[in-house]
C-alpha cells in the first residue's frame, strides 16, 4: 500500500491544505504528511478511528458541499456491511440506498431528520481506514523453498536497478514542498497546459506576484538540485536520453523510453516523464512530437531539404536525406509523414505569387507552433460568402492550385478550393455556432489530422493601442509595456530572439499588416 491520504481524498489535492490547522502540527507526522507519507505509516501513528474523525472534521468544516463519496471515493467499492453502525443504518434508511447515501453532501446529511452527520461520517470513513490499517493486513505467506537462482554478474543488474531508483531520488529531493509551491509545480512547471498566474493566484488567494516568485524559486531549486552530486545518476539518464532521442521523436516513444517514466512521482503527483521533460535541455514538446529546438524550424528544414532536390526523391532517399537533420532512422518515416505541406512547398517553387506563411498578412504563429490566419468578421461573412485565403496560408495548409477538397470542423464540413484563387467555401455555419458578430475576429488553421480549428475573439472596444495590436495577433493578456507587446508580436510574425523595433516594423511592412503598423505608430 504505497499511496498517501491525498491519493484517497481528492479535495485535499485542490485545497490549500497547509492552512488547515487540523492537518498541521500533528505529533509524529512530518510536514505535508497527507501527500508525502504512505498511508500505512500514517495509520501506524494516528490509527483508523482518529484518521476517520479527522477526515470527518475536514468534510464538514471545509468541504460541506462535497458529496460523501467524492470526499472518499473508496466508499463506492466498500461493502455496506463493513460500516456496521446504528447511525449509518439510520442514514442509509433515509437515503434509500448505499449510492444515495454517498451522493449526499455533508451539509445535506446534516439536514436529514433523525440523522447525526458527524457520527455517520466518522463511522463511514473509519470503516475504510480500518480495512487499510497495518494490523488488518494479512501477513504474506512464506513461499516454498526454491532452487537458488543463477548468479548474475553485478554489471548486468546495476543499470536497471539504478534507473528504477530515480523516482525515489526525485521524491527525496522534492517531497518537502509547501502546498503553494506544490500547486505551482503541478500547474505551472510540470504540466503541458500551464495555468495563468492570475488564475492560480485566485485559487490560492494570493497576489499574482507571489505565484511568479514561487515559480522562480522552484525553478532555481530545480537547477541547484541538478548541479548537486546526488543528482549525478539522474543527469546521466538525461544525457543517455538526449542521445537516444535525436532531433525529433514521437511523444509516446519518449514516454516509453524508461519503464519508470509513466509512474507518478509521489512528491509532485505528476507523471515522471513530465519531470524529465522539464529538465531535458533543449527539447520541447509540440503536439505529439518531442523536438530538439523549434518544431517549425525543423519542419521547414525538412521541407527545404526535400524541395531542393533536383528531382523528387523516393521515400528511401528522403529518409536518408533527413538523417542529416539528426532524425533517427527508426522514426524518420514517421517524421516525414508528420511534416505538412511538403507537396505545397514543391508547388511554391513552381508557382509565382506564393509566399512563405511567415511573410503573409494576417498570419500569426500561435503557442501551439502552428500558423493561424485571422479573419475579421464582416456582414458578408455572416451571410455566407466565400472567404478568400492568402496564397501563403493556403500553401501552408497543404492547398495547391487546382485542389478542391473538404475538411471537417466542429460545426460540420467546410470546402477548400484553389481555382482562380484559394478560398474557403463559407464560414456561416461556424460563425453561427460560435455566436460571432460583425467586428469580431476568428483565427483559423488545420490540425495535423486535417481538422479545421477555429478560435473566436469577440469584438472589443477601447483599450490602449498596444493591447489592441496584441488582440489582432490573437494575444488577449494585457501587456506590461509597449516593449513587451512588440516582443510578443515579433514572435507571432515569425521573428526569433530579442527583436528591435525597426526590425519588427520592417517585417510588418513586408507582410502588409497595415493595421498593426498603425497601432504601433
């Protein structure tokens, strides 16, 4: 039994438990014991009855609106006869069924006639913990004598044993995080979808600046730990991993690269591969691929390499060519198949007037690594007229002159064609589904699976010019300064690194983004 109390009690994961005095300063238990100490060790100190009484107080005082079965889901799989208590029998009679009883909240339970909520909850919770108490666990049977196993050379078992020890090494280093830092770790540092600092600040009832400080301190602690001699085995794992992955590898292969990657780290309650990813130098996860550097740059290099050949290469030739980019032979075919617009890139060399998407007006690169086209909604769009597409964006999504095809969207099928010009058949149904109005903006792209993805930004009045400019590139968080806004816009139009203002304005002029030029002065 290697789980802790917060594994059994979901509300503990989302509460600022360090502020709950009933949990803190428990003699014989360490700080944050509810999420770091295995339950059998907790029960050895507190006992099942005391822990049941403690959880009862938490349920009634801190989570009165939570269903009893949501406070301790293990009740759903417990035999009701195990909770043999007169008060439970009365509550069960009032609720009508075991599941009906577990669906009641603590507050609703207290409102039931003749029912005393506290003894009912204590009996229920204690019954679960009694089944998990060390003294209730049957001793393991001694297996019959067997022939001694063949001796194995130490070097044959050393490396696997070391690899399996790495989660324990990480847990030992980060098992003492306070609750606020732990929340930041889960929601900002070791996650694929970081929560906004403002959102996390509201959950923890602290200023956003505190979230930034906690994140900076945690990242600093992570860096200092990696520099310690104790972390040498883990750093050796990272070095081996970086060598094995090459320039690009499917996410699934990265996750399966070590047997312990898919295990949950007890100290952080995140999959171990998330921790590995956060500490792997130079690699980024983009969709289903882990790439050394920027995925779009590697895709562009791949397209250029294939398109620059004197004649279209065979598949085997293409696979051999992209090995020069650092893509491992065993994933080269998958990588080649994942790179969109290879055909469009070839057409780009033959057709005049086609432009790089980075130089195409109203096209912006979003954090997911894809380029999105902004369409400013007009009354004609709402009436269902055809929507012209810039040729650079059309080429980017794999459309070539003469093409005529249908793609799926959340609102049904949409036609794409390139006859006299590239165009989208109509957005009327999509605009209706998202309640778009004249003056609002939608951003469009095709997913790797060929699905038309749509993001809607309602029309916004007012705001300073920098905020209005940011909105036009799909960025809705207010900027701290015009300089910060310019850096965001520079990134969205494909510029990298620290970009000076003249360079940004020159790129916007080249692309023809006159609305942005006007707002940026």
